């Protein structure tokens, strides 16, 4: 029986990265929501904050006002879903780019976890200083998007992105490991 080793495809790398980016964005969002709750600005406020890219900031403001009055769980389904979809889509995009980069690196889980942390910091910097101000200008969404890092708190915003990168690096490493194992299986003729 002849063994054929198939190279990791571009499509597979992008899909592994995008899938990992979705999961990493969910972990990041949960951290952001818990941090907002702990700060007393409302558990769902981060979702409404993200949604303010396209939607009115009314849900975000109402959530923050309710939290200040002692009600931490102000919930608006449509705005929450919009915020989650924007966040997940962005995470998938950043994840796909990382998946492509990581597929070309000969590193294992531990090193890709560290590379993911570095990537998470790069995503933070790109988002805070270029992506969010650009998105605010393109979608005419103003200060809530432009100043998202400041409004969330710089420390929290950095930790969110480091967490995103760490989870992304680990998941992509595991996905690459699975791809490598599958590509070395013999193909029957």
C-alpha cells in the first residue's frame, strides 16, 4: 500500500482558523460580559455596545442606567443578537487570518498558544487604534465604537483580546494537529 501525504490546504487552514475564531470570540465575549457586570455597567452591555455599530445606542444606555439602579441584567433580544453576530463574524475573520498564518508555522500547541497571545495583542492594537475608529467613521456610529477600548476600560479590553488570542492559538494548534494526523493516513487505491 502506497502512502500519500496530502498538504494542508488553504481552505482547511481558513476554516480551522475561522471556527477557532468563533469559539475564541465567544470566550472573549463572556469575559467582557462578566467584567462589565463586575464593574456595575450591566451584564449585556458589551453586546449592546458592539451592536451600536449598526443599531441605536439606546439599549446600551438603558443597560448601563439599569445597572446603575441595581438591575444588572437588562436584556433586549434583537440588539443582543446583532452584537453577538458582529462580534462572532469579526472573530471568525481574525481567526481565519491566524489559521492561515499558523498553518505555515512548524510549531506545536504551547508555542502556538504564545503566538496566539501575541496575535491577540496585535488584534487589540489594530482594533483600538485603527479598526474601531475606521468602523465608526464608515458606519457613522460615533464615539461608542470609536472609543470602545476606553469605554470598556483599557485593561479589560487588552485582557479580552489576549484571551481571544490564547484560545485561538490553542484551538488552531489542535485543529492543525488533527489535520496533520488525517493527512498522513494511507489512501487506498
